[in-house]
């Protein structure tokens, strides 16, 4: 446990030192890569709460990632065009304020997760996977056929949204915002995991019948975890859209759901910093192997296969020499 804690500290130190070096070396692209890693890690932390702690293999978390992205895109586009979103029955205006956008993204993603979770959690196993995937694909095809916000061409935001007292167009400052949010969410998830609720969620994962016997409402516990998971992933989607200043239907695609799951598997399922390590490794592989070949996913697949077969604890599990008993 102590060794894993040191590994977690090293991961955080790396996420800070690399963009700091890039800042002084005047390499903004490296800072952007680090920011992508942090945002993807945030999305992975969200899914890991449902997958690692609750055993809920959701293949539709792109629905919440995309919802967060479109919440940002719609609000920001109406603000930059000086057009209200809705005038009846009351006026709703766009905004370029990051805190307001994050709040809307979190609320909308949580509500979507509540609806999807309430239906999909009535199933289990492969049926649960397929139901969550189906919902994600529904939103993907809906946004393709939504011409008001660009359809399949997506929606561009010309100016990055604002945060009080900061220049968000400065890559290092925007990285700082995303990094602080990641730290806050990691702290929140750690508290949840160690709380009675987290123990009940893990108990429902490990021994559902025993959890029911002792009076735990398994459905309700899983639904709450699913909603929190979706809200965190939606926040990551809003940050990702702000980073690119662009939203498109691909944010809802099943490939995004798969990538978020890959972060968790690479880093370590049910480990707090597993998605952080996995997302960082993914970005490194994408940058260096992607520069060598457009078929770099072949190498990623080989690495993923090795992890699944020989290092089920992921990167962190392998380095700490301790398998997680909650992965499964």
C-alpha cells in the first residue's frame, strides 16, 4: 500500500513537471498533450467509480462525455453569437463562464446518467453492456442529424471560455485549471470509496446476495454510483471540448467509451490512480507511435493484451507488486 502511494505521488509529479518544463522550454504543444492526459484521466476516474468499485461495465460512457461537450458547445456558441438559447417560457442565455458551463455539464450528465442507469441497471452482464452502448449510439446519431449545432460537421467555438482571474488561452493556465479539477475529483472519489457508501458499493460488486441479505439496496447504491460516475465524465467532456474549442458527434461514439475503458485497464481497475496512469500512457503512445505509423493501435492492442493476460493490476498493480482484489 505504501509503495502504491509513492507511485501515485510520482505520477502526479510527472503530470506537473512535464508541462512545467515545456512552459520554460516554450513548447506549448507538450502542455496541450499533458492537458489531454489530465482530461482523459478525469473521464477515466469517473468510469472507474462505476467499473472498478461497482463492477458496472458500461460501454456507453461516451454519452456523458458528449453531453458535457455539447453543454459547453451550445452555451458558448449562443454567447459568442449573442443569441438566447430559449425565450419561452423564460429567457435562457448562453455563457462563456467556465464555472457556469461546468455546473450545467455536471447537472445534464448526471440527469442523463440517472435515466440511463435507472433503465440499464435492471439488466446485468452482457445485456447491461449492450443497453449502455445503445444509449450512447442513440445520442451519436441524434447529434449527426442535429443541423442546429453543426450536424456531423460539429460546432466550432472561436474563443475559449473564461475563468475569473485567469487567461484560459494560455496553455499552462488552462492545464492548471484541469489539473486542480482532477485533484479535487480524485480526493472526492477516494472519500467515496472509503465511505460506508463505497463499502456498500464494493460489497454489492463482490457478493451481491450477501449485500442484499444485510439490507443493502443494491439497485439504489449502484444507481447513485452510476450517476456520480456520469457527472464526472460529463465534466471531463466539457473540459475536452473547451480544450479543442470544438464539439462533434464523435464525442458520443463507442470508440470514446472504449478509450476511456482502456485507460482504466492499462492503469489498473479499481485503483484510484489507475485511470491517470493509463491516460498518460495512452497519450504517450498516441504521440510517439502515432508519429511512426497510422496503425499504431496494433501496438496498443498488443500492450493491452499483455496487461490483461499477465498484469491484471495494470501499470500500478505491476509496479506495486500487488494485485487488486476488487478487479473483476
